[in-house]
C-alpha cells in the first residue's frame, strides 16, 4: 500500500477523533498530485474517518460506566436533557451530518452516550462521510 494512501487513512482517522484539522485538504492535495487512484483515496479517507467516529462512539459508551461517580463531569439531569436535545434534533438521523466541522465529532460521541445501536450508527456515519469525500473527489476532478 502506498504511503500517501496510508497517511490519508490515519489523518482521516485522527481528524475524526482528537486532532482538529482537515483531512479534506490532504485528500485534495493527493488528488491534485495525480499520483493516486481517486477512488482508492476516497475509500481510505472514508474508512479512516468512519473508524475514527466509531472510536468516539466506543469511548462514549465506555464513559457511561462512570456516570454514577462523583467526579463524572455531567450530572444525571444534564445528561438527560442532552439526550432529549439529541433526540429532538433527529437522534440517529443527525449522524448524516457527522461530517460537519465543529458538530460532527460531538454528534458521534453523543450517539454513543445515548445508545444509538452500533450498526445503525456506522451506516449513517459512513453515508455522511462517504458523501463528503465523494464531493471532494468530484470537485477536484476524478476521472
């Protein structure tokens, strides 16, 4: 596997978890280089970003086991209100927007906290993120 594709995969994974940067810029640069198959890049970016979102979901599920602890940063009432807001804004369907800057990563974390089933979560997140990267590939001019 080419280093550019592997780098894009890990950049996309990290961008969906902890690092605030744009994997789209890396995808665009690799597309513009003309050295890579656009669809391979699309797949690597999508797979990495979805895996990063799945890590967020898993971390949220894990964090819930500590919700009864005194040091847990969110009290039960606030957690309940946040769950109501999550459901009011579309619940699982809001995950189609998990690719958006600023709100995407918190959405994937919220989905884990509020019990969106993993398979449904993964499908909705994959649709949103694949669409975003498809748009980048189309705009750059894939063959």
